C-alpha cells in the first residue's frame, strides 16, 4: 500500500535537489507518494536552511504547527542544513520529531525512517558516488549536482559546517545523469554546487581530473541537451579560460551569477572572499567584452561587522558600474561556528536596515531603466510552467522570465517571443515563431 509524504523545502537549489533525492528513495524503497495535504501525510519532512538566523528561529514554531496538524501516527523528520548543525538539540526541543538527517546524509533517509529518534548528521560522510533513485519535479529542466560541500571559509558562512568539505562528483556520473535526464525529456540542465567553477579539485576515489571548463565542454556534446545553466560560480575562480568557454559555447545560457557580497576590498578581506573590488570589476569587464549580451545576477550582504559608510558606498559604486540584472540582498546575520560570529564591531540594526533599503532602491531604479530596453525585442523562450489565467511562462537564454497566453502544449518547447509588456519580475509577450 502506498503511504503519503508531505515535504517542505527551504533554502537553495541544492536543498531542492536533496528533496528530490529524498522523494526518489522513499518512492522506490518505501512506496511513498507525495501529498500537498499535511493532514493526510504518514510522513512529514522539513528540509531546512540555516544560512541566516530567521528561518532557523521559525523551524520550531513550524514544527509545533506540524505536530498539531499531523495524523496521530504520522512521523515528522527534520532534514537539511539546520539538521546538520543542531543535530540532537532538535529532538530535545521537539521530542515528537522522529529523526534528524543532515544535508550530507540524504542517502540514509530509508535507514533513519525505521529507527526511533535517529540522528545522522556526519558532515564528513561521503555520498558523492551514491546512486540515488530517480525523481524530478520538472520533466523539462534537470538539477544535477556536480559537487557536495564547500572548501572555502567565508567568515560569515555556515555552509561548510553543514555540508562539509568539498568533493566533486565523478565526471562520468554527471554525464550519465545528464544523458538520462535528456532521454526523459529535459532540454535544460542546471548544474549545482557551492563553488561550481572549483570543480575537479578533489574526488573521493581515483578519477580523471577534469576542471569545470572541461566539464562544460563535455556536457555540451550531449545530443538533445540544448541549455546549460549552473550555480554558484565563485568570482575568485573566474579565469579567462572559463569566461571564454562561457562566451563561445552555444549551449551555455548567457546569464552569470557573480556573488559579489561586498564592493569594498577591505570588507571582502574580512569576509575572506579571496578577491578585491578591482578583480571583480575586471572579471565583469572581461566577461562583457567577450559576451556583451550576458545578464548578471549577484548576492550582496550589507552591514557586515565593521562595514563603514564609505565601505557600503563601495558596494553602491559596484552596483552603479555593473548594473546587475538581478540581486539577492541580505542583512548580515551572525551564524554559529563561523569566524565572524566573534567579530565585535557590529553595525546598528537601523543602519543595517537603512543600507538594505538604499541598496534595493538603487537596484529597482537600475532595473526599471534596463527593463525598458526589452520592449519590442524578441527572445527565444523555453517554456516550463503553466500559470493561472491561461499563461505559460519560461526563461530566455539570458534568464528573463517571460509569459505568453497559451496552453500546456507549449511546455517543453522553444519559441520566439516578442516583448509587449514590462514588469519587474516577469515580462509579457506574444509568440512570433
Ligand atoms: N556558495 C555561494 C553562496 C551560498 S549561500 C557563494 O559563495 O556565493 C547564499 C548566499 O547567502 C550568499 O551568497 C550570501 O550572500 C548569503 N549569506 C550567507 N551567509 C550569510 C550570513 N551569515 N548573513 C547574511 N547572508 C548570508
Ligand atoms: Fe559559504 Fe563562501 Fe562556501 Fe559560498 S563559498 S558556501 S559563501 S563558505
Ligand atoms: Fe543551501 Fe541554506 Fe544549506 S542556502 S546550502 S540550504 S544553509
């Protein structure tokens, strides 16, 4: 008999892929099917994120709600990055939780399910070659992990403590998984890792040393695969060879995530990011010289400990020079086990909020100016989502979200679309081919 699984996924694309792996294992080995109705579930899983404090604080109130809503015999499991760093503490605070499974222990999901109060949170556990069963939320686009963990030590970041050391997944496994996804109908792959362009640094067994640029070349030879995206590349590892391959390889989508974090070389040094303001700007210049149509997105942290008004101005300066197409911006949030947790020169909360508002307003202004240039242009869109009101949406090569009137017949297809209406997060257009 099939059982029902309710799973909530927080955090980044890596967590989304981990959730797909969890679902795949539970479907194949334990006959679970997913449900959107928590009251109907036999198993409730929350796949957590701990990159900032807020979602962690929310976990226990959310668990309380799950506990009230669940069927009397339904199990509750906590997975992901908060599971990794809080471990047993979760069961101490919420004794109705049946198991805690860290972000580096996903393959043990069917084991912990049958143990009482199991806690599996070893961040040195190596599942880089584990053959997960197959499950994908979207048939059109496939998330493919290319590495696990992170070897950097950015002073603000908890991820190396929740996902452990960086290990690259063997090239042949990545190629095989991509091939399979393409055979199942995906025309686009999204390569995932905390530092994708550091690929090949370390494998767990004896494997051919292939770097990220070479991996991209090999992937692009797969017939039927039309688009390659990836996240996150690190600005430090953006060498000329990588940028040139990015520009000339037709299958690589011309949209690059360049996580800046701060525009001040002093703050970048305190963050241990490994690059300066000048290096970042130089990489943008190089990229735009060889690939003028590239769209750029970034991550920015404001009010890192010690960030002065002038240093914040440096971030605004980079924003004005680069004119990013998309930003993900955050107030610094102190995290346990990180170096910056012990930094004392904390920026006042109102100053931090004010800086975030200034930054976001500047971005909105830039975006509104840039968006006008899309009007009347034609973009090739790969349709992936059926929206309400008979709209179908997808992305252009350079990552614009575009919708047109249409039906599910468009899903999984490439069509040319002329932009007729501008919105901040989504453009509207009409099919022209
Ligand atoms: N590996 C990626 C980042 C993953 S975490 C990279 O190096 O770019 C995603 C984003 O969360 C980071 O880019 C950063 O902007 C933000 N972040 C991480 N730790 C944070 C913290 N302590 N406070 C606020 N934002 C943080
Ligand atoms: Fe965190 Fe830095 Fe690793 Fe990104 S590169 S996951 S910010 S430690
Ligand atoms: Fe991702 Fe959050 Fe973990 S951003 S790596 S799920 S801490």
